[in-house]
C-alpha cells in the first residue's frame, strides 16, 4: 500500500491525460471511473510497450531469465538422476 500511496499523484496525472484524450476524440471506455488502472502502466526505465526491442530485447529474443536458467538446470539434474 505504501507504493500505491507514493505513486498516487503520478497515477492521477496519467489518468487525467488519458481522459483528456477521450474528450478530444469523443470516445467513452471503462477506464473513465478506474484511475487505479493506470498505476503500473509505465515502468521507470522503459517505454511501457511490450514489443519494444530496446526495452524488452532479451524477452523478445527468447533469452532465458535467471529463474528460467535455474529451473532448466534443476530439470537437467533431475533427469540425470533418473538415468
């Protein structure tokens, strides 16, 4: 809850900008009454687009994360013990 309180001002600003964009285009959507929806939408060091190669190149290239490498190593060890 501390993080949500710290990010409240930024969240409300992002939400207001989103609503202003709706006012210009005349669109209505479910987000009009949901300011909390925008709390985790933007990352500090990234652009927020999941298909951006600059921010998410390792994910898009299929490079395994540290946790995935550990899981693969544990699986290999398990298969060695079975054999």
